[in-house]
C-alpha cells in the first residue's frame, strides 16, 4: 500500500486527529495510538468503545502510558524518535510542557513531520480558547442558518472534517519533502482556518463586498431558490441542486413559469423570494415519488433528501464499496480515497486500551522484566491489566 513503512504516533483525541491517523492507517501506515492509562476520552463511559471511537480508530495499535511519569515520558520520546509522523491535538503549550513539542523532538528526529490540530491554531488571540465544532463554526461564519436566519448547531462537523482533510494534505506534502531531503516540518492546522476556507464562493464575496455586494443575506435555506430543499405532499423532501441557465429552463418552462428563469439565475436572497414561494407551493401538489417520476429525462439537478441510514443502504453506496463488514458482523464505513493501484485495505480491528503496549515496548528494546515492572508501577497499561493510579 502507498504508506507501507510509514510509522505514525497518534497522540490526538476526538475527531480531527484520529480521523487523519485513520486515513493514514487505511493506506498502510503503522499507526500507534498513545493513550492515557484510562484510554482516550472518546472511548466513552466504562471504556465501552463508543461508535464515535470505533469509527475513527480502526487499524491502529494502542499503547497506554502515563506521560506525567518520567518513565512514561521516556517511552513517548523513544516512540517519537522512531516515527515519521506525530499527530497531537492538545492546547498550545501542553506538548512543550511535557517536553514532546516539535522544537524539542526534532533535535533527535530531524525528518519528523509533526502535526498539531487545534481549534484556533498555535498563534493569535483565540489560540487558547477551548472549542468544539459548533463554536468554531460560529466564529468562522460557517454555522448554517434556517430560513428564519436562526443558527443551526446540528449537522456535519464541518470544521473538524475540513481541518482533518487539510491536515492529511499537509502531512503528505511534508512526508514527500522529508523523504527527498531528510528534513521534516511542523504543521500547524487550525480548524478555524480550515472552516474559513470551506466556502470559497461566499468568502471571496465577503472579502470584496464593494464589488459583489453583501454576502450574509445569502444565508438561509431558500436564499438561492434552485439550491434548496422543498417539501412534497407526502411530507418528504426533495432538493434542487443547480441554478445554471439550462437547469432553470428545464424546470420552470414545463412548470409554466418561464418568466421566472431570469429570477432563478439572478441575484440571490430577497430577489428570489417569489420564486421560492412558487416552488414551495408547487412541490406540495405531488408526492415525492410522483415528482421523481416527473423529473426523469428532464436534465434537472435534483435528488430526494435521504436519511443517513437510507444513504448508507442505497445501491450506489454499495457499488462504491463504502460499507465494509468485520468478522463480528459490525459494519464500517469504507475509505473515500480510491486508488486504482494499491487501494486502501482498512483493518477493521479496534484496539483495546493498551492492547499493544507490551508488543510495542518490545520493539523499542524493553526487556520483559522491565515491561512488567513498568506495569506494576502504574506507568503503563496492558490489555488485561489496569495500571495503578
């Protein structure tokens, strides 16, 4: 696979960092998840491995270490010295206090690619502000709003997703450079920065309001009438997804309103209120299945609004091999990165806390007696033993 031979130490928790590491693992990287003795917080209560944890940590090896103990910190340093990539998501300054920040560890591992993913980055007035996705989106201006302009805090974790994929690109760039030159780098990924970059069509207008007019009025589900969802007679929903001239013509002409074509391709917002109202009334006259039959052959960008369960079950998802099943019958999402040669081969195993501690320490040169002593002292945890606290 593409990343065979690449060793990754994953110190991160929750979504962005573990997702990055999981993508690397799917393509052959040896990802070592370095966890606290109690395991990553995302495992859930009673260490029951929540679905959230399972989705983001397959195919990794787990070592559980107390980084506040000198012997535990020494283990982390040995792992990092042998790594190609380190991923961490602590607040700025935490890694430095532990002595495992990039400036420190790169002295003994010059080729290391060290990626920090934080809410607002390593610098700037908000660097120390704790935040999860809704707060980051709120600050970045990407939090969705409904037709009344009310912010909606549920939905996709856009900032975390954009940040993780931005980090994936950056890490691979830096790895390529490190392989060619032997020189690693520090990658500072701000989820806030990534969210700002996630809607370039609006950001460009917001940056140049004199040329394009105000942008904030474009929020709301029906601000662009042909890029909106409409309810049908049977309380289902369909979504229009194209405002180009040919789409507008193919929709509004057979609906008897060719006079609205110029509105559909014109300015968004209040100028399209009449068009939105017309479409709202019209789509309520038929059921979803009746409308989908009407749309056939008309070359209009449209689709039914599906639940996530329905989307995962539909034939296209299966044809794209986006659902994999492990030996226990549990289903997992496939990889969205698709190569013709050396495709992803996700390992669907989920590591227990410290499942690979002894195995990893053995590869670092620790004798069995030393490993046992570290366990007895509460410095490490193995799969079948809870370290002393």
